[in-house]
C-alpha cells in the first residue's frame, strides 16, 4: 500500500515538474522576444489592455441596461461610458495609452519589487527558486529607478522591457522549481540503503 502511494505521489510530482518546465521555457522564450523589441511588445500590451477595458465597459453597459433601479442603472452606465472611452483611447492612441500606463507601471514596479524581495527572505534557505525570486525583485526596483530618471522617454521601452524581464526571470524561476520538484520526485520511493551488518551476523 505504501509503495503504491509513493508511486502515485512520484507520478504526480513528475507531471507537475513537466508542466512547470514547459511553462518556464515558454516564458523565457517570450520574455527574450519582448525584451528585444520593447516598444512593439509595449504597444501590443497597451492594445490588449485597451481591449480588456472595452470588453469590461460593454459588460457594465449591459448590466446598466438590465438594472432594476434606474438610479443604479445611470451610475453603472456612466462608469461603463468612462471605461469604454478609456479603452477606445488605449486602442486608437496606443502611444498616449503607453505613456499613461508607464506612470502606473513605475508605481507597480516599486511595489512588486519590494514584495518579491521580502518574499525571497521569507522562503526557507535552500528552497529552489529563492535566488531568482530575489533577483526578479531587484530587477523590478532597478527598472523603476531607471525609468524615473529617463522620463518621458521611458514610455518607449519601460513596459516592453518590464514584460520581457518579468517573463524571463519568472520563467527561469519556474525551470528552477521544476528541477527541484523532479529531483524530489526521484527520491520518492527510493529504497533506503541497507544497514551495516554486525561482524557476528
């Protein structure tokens, strides 16, 4: 029974490590491509963000039309119009949207970087991925300070570089975690070394 349970745990661990490894490799490849063309990747991100706002505005507008109370419907409709307008601006004027997103991203970089650094110190020593978690936090804060000093030209490269760097370090972290999980899986079910026999045996 114990051997069967150990085998099931080992198979689950191996499957989990393969999934982590695959997503990690994909993140590394996409991260490198994004970092090599930061303006293009930033504009793509901006358009996608605008598309999400447009979709959210449409959902809010539908909710306003179906509202049972007209007071609530009017308030929700106003919010939907604002969301739609901002989303359309992001899609139609991506450079303007990219500049606005840059300011938000600088604040986010500082917060995310500090959080990752604290998280790295909270992880037990020797945990796979701890160093890369710390490094990703340092990279995020470093990008934030560089971005502040290079405003307003920052909007041309910040978001794309951030997306690329985050995907790259996140992917490496996943690969490291997958390697550690696979190593742990290999230990599951390994029979213990035989005890040394006494001279009289």
